[in-house]
């Protein structure tokens, strides 16, 4: 189906019910970017869809479920978690502080096992697995320390820092974007954003205050083991009075017009 | 001056957090929205009492939602536990400008439901027949009467609106939303063309939207 055959009125309800393929979703999202009234129409449809759970026939819920929930929270709270004090940390670091407190170290911490215990319970295979886990934990700690150090160097006066959060397409993605206007440079640090095909890329867009259309600010597609990307900004409007930064997944060779799905956005 | 908001009798429309509301609902609805946003703020500060309060308001709705899709008490309970555990972990990421608390909860719940449906690898899902809302009266946990009434009102509005849809339109919407069927799967399940499925979804969802809007105007 080419663009001329598509009708927003037909695709919007399907979009609201998450029934479209990536191509049609991208088309709808491009229409919304171009026409705010279409965005309102879609929002109304989505609001309708989001009320559907109320139509489920009421079911009796086990009275013990609440206690089970609180027990689960207590067991989670009892586990040691690497967190940083919230007061002294600057706001732009919060995604990575969130990551450290809820993301990589916590997941890995659940797998952190004492080598002595491994040897005790048995066997060369278990011991090798434990050593591998230990090495992975060490590597991840080193990676996170490098990320924190890199962020500190980027926190210079005049730099613009944005906390990034994944959309429904990539709900677990988190990151930080640093714009250096003097160097016309962008540095992005992201987690849980999978690599794309070689012919695709994540594209950064700036929505300047009062602008109707986003400004293309470059693209990146880091491999799985690379967390940071850096490039020269192609447009001076990528820094300054920017209302929001957006990241889409697009064809790497397409014209600088957003067509792919929105995967991350800066938090206002 | 009373702290409790009083309903305004005159008709009209107002935008609140991106929602268009009639004046008659505005006062109480606004209070509910702000109260729930405050609950999330408190949960973000790891206040278990706030999570318990949110649980009291929404656990049954979420459980019923999961049960309609999964038809299993055990699976539905796990969904509810997972959702509230996720709320506990991510409350500080909730953005009231993007969605209501209920929407946020429903989206998380649906995501968990679809995960479980895929995991269960049901090869033959039961087609949800068009059915009217049942009149089950269940004892509610201790919830503020005003919040309870507002949730009941939302439930009544959408249930009535859905009941007014032609059964074929209601059926395809429910298969898509509650069972996570794709358009092709719905077409296969109901022995319809893809075009017919798309048309029924489009007509049904637009009718629902208009029905809800007309209910708010009254």
C-alpha cells in the first residue's frame, strides 16, 4: 500500500488498538507530527481504548492477594540495591541513577554468587559458571563507572542535558543526551535500545519552541556492546530553545523527515 | 469555605490534563486525578500505605481485566502482582501530562496479559462472544466513596457504550484488545475478510468514542 492509499481516519482506530505494522504506525505518527488536530483525534480514540478494561465483568479477587503483594515488596526491599543519594545528584543523571538502582546492577546482583558457595555446592561446571558471572559483574561495574565518569566530564557550563525515556515501543530504554553548543556536538548514552539493521538508524530530532516540525539532528546506530555515540550536529537549531528531543527508528538513507516510530523522548 | 469541590450545574467543556470533560464531572474528576497523581508521588517515595491505597482502588478492575483475557485466577493474580510491583519500582517515572493513572495501569496490565497469552501459546483462543455486562455486586475494599463512585461512573459509561455497539463490531474490538489478536487472526477466527475486520473495528471504535463523548455532555 502506498502513501496515497492510506487514510488517517481508517488507520487511527487500528493504531489505537495496536493493530498496525511498523510501516503503517510510522505513517500515522508522521501525520500526527504534521497536523496537531489529527493528534487530538488519535488521542480521543486511544482514551476510548484505555477505558475498555472497565468493561470486563467484575471478578472476586482473593483477599490474600494484597498481603502477597506486600510480602513481595518486602522481599525486594530487603535485597541490597546499588542506589545513589537523590538530593545531591543533578537531575540529568537520574536516568542512569534509575538504571543503577533498578536496571543493570540489580538484575545482575540477583545473579551475583559467592565463588566459595559455588565451589561448596558443587562441581567444576558450577564453579566455571560462577566465575563467568563474576567476570560479567566486574565488566558491568566497570561499564557503569565509565558511564558515570563520562557524564561528569560532559556536565560543563553551557552544555544542554536531556533525560531520555523510552516510549511504548521501547519502554525499558533510558538514556541521557548532552548537547555541546560550542562544539556543535551531541553525545548520547542509552541503555536497552537494541541495535538496528545496517540500513537503519536511530535519528535524533529537536522540537524547537513554537516549531511545527521537528529538526533533524543526526543519527546513530551503536552496536550492542557500545553505550555511547557522538557526532557533530548538522543544524544550529538542534541547540538553544528546544522544547523536546525525540528519537525515531528510521531508514538510514531516507530524507531528513521523521517516518519511523518514536522510540525515545526527552522528559519535560 | 468548604474544601470539597461542588459540582457546577452549568454545561460546558474544559480541558484538564488533555481530557475534555463536562463541567458536571469536572470538580470531582479533577480531584480524583490530582489525588491519584499524589498517590503516585507518595509511592515514588516508597510509601507502602500509598501503594495499598492504589491497590484498593484498582486491584479488582485490573484482576477482572486480566481474568477476561486469561480466564485463569492464578494467572490473573500474577498479573496484578506484577503490575503493582512495577508501579512500586517505576512510580517516579509516571508523567501525569501523558496519561491518567488508570490508563498507565491498564497499559501495564495489558502488556503483562499479552506476555502471558504468548507464553501460554494458546493455539486456539476462545472467541469472546458479545455479552452484556453482568450485575455482580462484590464487596469493595475500603475505598473513599467519592473515588469509588467516580470509578463506578467510568465503568458504567464505557460498559453502556460498548453494549450499544452492534455485536459484530464489539466482538472484533474485544478480540483485538482483550485477546491481543492481530487483524489477520481475527479474520481467520471469524471467517471474515481482512477488510471487513478493519471496517468493523473502525466503525465500532468511532461509535464508542462518540457514545462516550455524548454521555459526558449530558
